[in-house]
């Protein structure tokens, strides 16, 4: 029997509406849902491969436990929870609650009850050691907003904008930020046809940059330079919105002083672009009526990223590109609570220096969360407070954390490593317990997590009052013993005699659209996912039952308008935060002192693939099409200079380590820049012993770019995020 039902792909933040077909209870086909009013039939190749994810022969259908000989044996999920709880209890008794940490990666997103329960469990234990992939991603977004202040009216709408600036972000592929992620390629095409002028700053002529009016193709790491240069032009040519700045911002003169040396000629020379193009970009943005500046990981990975984001916010504020009184709110919430925004700032607030201090490098918690870049050290550094137990959900530290060898030592040093993962990921292979979870279409889903994107950064979240809920589409495979994420954490809570308080937040730091709400999940309470989601959406603008009425999703006409500034409001957006201005000044002098490229003449930058989601999808033939490694993309001229051809094997060396890689020509890159996706490669223990062994292995699994990184040298002092992109490297023929 065949049934087709509407549902939600939850593999990335887009949360596309899909049609899922099951035959005899087995998922066989996923396509875009033409009746979904927001996505209108759009999906990407990953979403269409959901049947392969669900039915993969290597999928774990039982949890497994590591044996003394290093092998794994199936364990019943109830027994696994018993044993993990016992071991946690012993670790807490011996070392205290801080010895227990949780790391939440990208695949926790589809399971919002799981994330909430994991955080609640750690709270109940009394441990502050909750880490997420956010601090190895774009922590600069929250940090810069804290320093600049937040415009409560929110951002302007892409669909009505006449200009847009994208910096180190490639939403056509990543669906991450900037262009709304419901079919971004089409949205961009429509916008350009409508007359939108697009400025893209990216060392690669990306799929997004192809449609740019001005594409600045700079050296990596020069985003603060370029933004300071654009601000310089905007101020000098008086292109800024003087009324908006006078009413809502402060620090203009200090900013003017700091950007003064960033003249177009200076910027052009330093960033490797043309001065006239920089001026043109500034005039396009400032001369338009509506638009925004959005950044991505290219900008966040290459150092000085708080400064980049801060200057992006300053440029936005200078040009008054925020939702104004009377405008329709771009992101009014549907499964999140209703609120009435005003055309006024939420004033700047402390961005770091609170919460549990890390034991290394003066790092603390920040508005972006705990510094994941230092978690491996917290595990390795002996003494009071050492982390002894780590639970990972939806993450893969062995491919994702910077400095793979250190991460490897850390994973092995743990007394207890548990990961919830549907496959024997690189991290799972080092774990004591791997908990086999249900996959998305075996659990209910809702669009609420996609909406919360807006609390991370600008240009994220859902533009419109859109919501969708999907019940479970297929049962787990027959004979499987699987848990949902929340069931695992609730099961541990029951065994540890703890109740869970799930916290729903609607902002970050002290900024909140509405006060956080909590819901209690008693240790012995029987519940199900739909009930939990109903409770998590209890304060939503659109009542849960109303959302249920539209299985294909629905856009409500909420018509929420931005109210005028409160006459009593004294808040101002900051254009000249002292830390940021000091960094901008130091950044200028840093360059004057000369570069560091001698032994490492190339720069390695990140790049997302349309086929994979970080480390997921590499074992799905329909996605990899026979190519299971991550090429090192280089400009053809660089290849020629090195006497290399497509498919040749090279050694890429940073100051800390080296990897083998396979080169591939890509003329869209700037010369001197190498682009590679992360999430590939092996564990150090599986490095081939001989050249031919490692060469063959390389073509099977690719290279782990995280090996080239060092968490303790170039790192952000506030988020702890190390240099992940713009990495100086050399290339030699192997
Ligand atoms: N060198 C380098 N390092 C980077 C980056 C880079 O570009 N370059 N990018 C950084 C960024 S932006 C991020 S977000 C991090 C990513 O960091 P992580 O989130 O830690 O890494 P992922 O590869 O996304 O891990 C996802 C894991 O979830 C598992 N999984 C898949 N489906 C499910 C599911 O339904 N349930 C559960 N429980 N698990 C599932 C997958 O098998 C995989 O092991 O990496 C960061 N590290
Ligand atoms: N298909 C797919 N989608 C994904 C993911 C995936 O793996 N696959 N991963 C998800 C995750 S975890 C994240 S965080 C997002 C990331 O989403 P994005 O931030 O959009 O990541 P990328 O697509 O790699 O785009 C980054 C761009 O920055 C450019 N760049 C590199 N260095 C610099 C620099 O120094 N300055 C500037 N200005 N540009 C630079 C690169 O050339 C690249 O085009 O995507 C999410 N979506
Ligand atoms: S864009 Fe994201 S949510 Fe949409 S189909 Fe692709 S992976 Fe799924
Ligand atoms: Mo990410």
C-alpha cells in the first residue's frame, strides 16, 4: 500500500515542506510539496534523499556499547540508559557536576524537545557545561548585536528590497542566511529581475555572487577592511540617513575617526580589489531605499569576525536599513509568541565575561554560549573541574571541532563518551555508548525551530507568519529499538531522580521579544512528542490546533506593524563600542606591520556542498555520485604554476599539521585561495600506513580540514572560536 503525506524536511534550517511517500510502511520517495504555500514545491537534493537516509543499510537500528576489545555490541535502549545513568552518577559523585558536559551539533535542530530536555537535564544535574556548534560557527553574530544593540523593529524584507549586501555567505547553496531559504536561487533571480542591486563580497564567484551587480573578490580575511572602507565612503559622501542616526544611534564621530584611514585606495591595496568597485558598492547600498547586510561563515571563520559583524551592523544603521514605524514586521512569529515591536533600539548589553569560567585562556561564557573551541582542552587539562563525561547529540566533534588530533586525544581521555547518532560516525567510533535515534520522518516535526533562526543572526528565520506541523510519517523499521532524543534525556532524568524544567527563550542574552517560558516534565510523567510540541508552542501567535488544520503549512495574514518609538525610550544603537573601535585601530596597524605569508602562500577557506550537510550524506550514493571525498578546489592558474592537474594528490600544510588532499580546478576562485568543505576524512588511527594505502583511503573518505587548525593560537578572546577559514597553508606535490 502506498501513501503520500505532507511533511517537513528538517535536514537544514530551511525546513522545506515536502511530500513523503511510503510503501508498506517504508519511506520510498520525497519530493517538494507544490501545495506548500511558502516553498511551492521546492526541495534540494539532500531532502529528496531522505528515503536513503532512513533506509540506509549502515543505519543503527539498535544502540551499541563499546566492548573491552574495542568492538561494539548491541544493547537494549533501556539497558543503555540504565548504564549511562549509573556511570553519570558515579562521575558526579566523584568529580562533581561540572565534570559532565553536553555538546549539541547541527542535527539537534530537527528535535527541539531533545535540545530542551538535554539542557534541562544538565541544569538539573547542576552542570553549566552546555556547548553547541554555535561557538564554532557564527558566535560573532550575537556578540556584535550585543555590542551594537538590537533594532527591535527587525530587518527589512528581501522581497521588497532594492539592494542587498552579502558577505562570506552563499545562501543559494547553504540556505543559511541572507536570501530567504525557501528556494533562494529563484528568490534571488526574481529579485535581480525586479531590479535589486546585489553586492557580494567573497573570494570565490559563488553561485550567489554570479548574480551580483558588484562582486568584490578580495583576499580572505579583509571583510573588516572592506566594511570600514564602505562606511568611510558613506560618511564622506554624506550618503547616510542623518535623521535616523540622530534619533537612534550614538558614536558617529568616533566611528568617523576610526574609519578615516580606510580610504578606498588603502582598502583596495590591502584587500586586493578595485577602489572604484568599493566606492560603487557603497553607493549602491547607501543610495537604495531598502535592503540589508548579511554575513556567513566565510566572514566568521577568518578572524576579527566580531568586528566584521559589528561594522556590518553599523553600515545597516547608518543607512537606516531597519524596519520602520508603520512597516509590516518581516518576522512576526507564528509558532513563537506574538509580540509588538517598536521602531527603537534595545540598548547594547554585555557580550561576554559571565557564567562559568573556562579553566583556560581567560575564556568565559558569552551571549553565543560556552566556547566549544576550548572544550577539548577542558577534557584534557587535569585538575579540579575537569570534564570527564560528554554527551553529544546531533554532532560529530571528530570531523567538526578544530584541531582534530587534540579532539581525538580528548575523546579518548573521557571516562564516558555517549553520542546519539544514526550511524557510526567518526565520533561514535570512539564512544562508549552510541544511542540509536529515530530519524526525522519517524518523529513529529514543526516549523518552530526554523523560526528561531532569527535569534541567531540577521537574515535568518522565516519571513512571514508561516507554520507547519507534521505527525510521524513512517514507523521505525521493524525490529528496531530506537529512542527520540528527548526520550533519552528524560530516561536519564528518571534514573537520576531528577525532574526537567524545559526553558523556551525568545531572544538571546537579556534581549527577548517576550519573557522565557518554562515547562516542567516530571521524572515519571508519561508524555509524547506531539504533547511536548503542543506545550512548547503554547504561547504561540498561531494556536497549535490552528496550525494542525493545515497539513501543507499555511501563511497567515497577521499584518503586524511596527509601532513608533516610545517617547520615553532613551536607548541608542552604538556605532563606536570601545572594544570594537580599539580592534579596528589595531587591525589597521597589524597590516602596516606586514603579512605572515612567507612559508604558507595560500589561504584555505570553507565551502559548503549542495549534496552534503556537513559530515552527513557522505555514504549516500545518490548524493555523492561516486565521489566520496572533498576536493581541494584551486584556481587553474595555481594548478598550472604547481604543475598539477585535476585529481592529483597534494599535501596541504599549515603551521600546525598537514593533510593529504586531491586537487580540482575551479576558476571561480581568486588565485591563491583554496576552498574545501569540512566534515570529511578519517580518524587519526585510520591513517594509512603506506603511501598507496593512504592514497586509496583519501579517495574514499577525503581530508579532515580541522587537522590544520589550532585552537590556542589565533582565537577570538570572547567566543573562543579559532581561525577556521583564511588559514595560511602551503601546497606541495606528494
Ligand atoms: N574545518 C572546519 N571546521 C568546521 C566548519 C568548517 O567549515 N570547517 N564548520 C563549522 C560549523 S559552521 C559547524 S555548524 C560545525 C558542525 O558541527 P557538528 O554539528 O558537530 O557536525 P555535523 O557534521 O553537522 O554532525 C552531525 C552529526 O549528526 C548525525 N545525525 C544525522 N542525522 C541525525 C539525526 O537525525 N539525529 C541525530 N541525533 N544525529 C543525526 C550525523 O551522522 C553526524 O554525525 O562544524 C564546524 N567546524
Ligand atoms: N548544502 C548545505 N547547506 C548547509 C550546510 C552544508 O554543509 N551543506 N551547512 C550548514 C551550516 S552548519 C552552516 S553554518 C551554513 C553556512 O552557510 P554559509 O555561511 O553560506 O557557508 P558557505 O556556503 O560555505 O559560504 C561561505 C562563503 O564564504 C566565502 N569565504 C571564504 N572565506 C571568506 C572570507 O574571508 N571573506 C568573505 N567575505 N568570504 C569568504 C566562501 O568562498 C563561500 O562562498 O550552511 C548550512 N547549510
Ligand atoms: S534545503 Fe534543507 S530543508 Fe530543504 S530539502 Fe534541502 S536539506 Fe531539506
Ligand atoms: Mo554551522
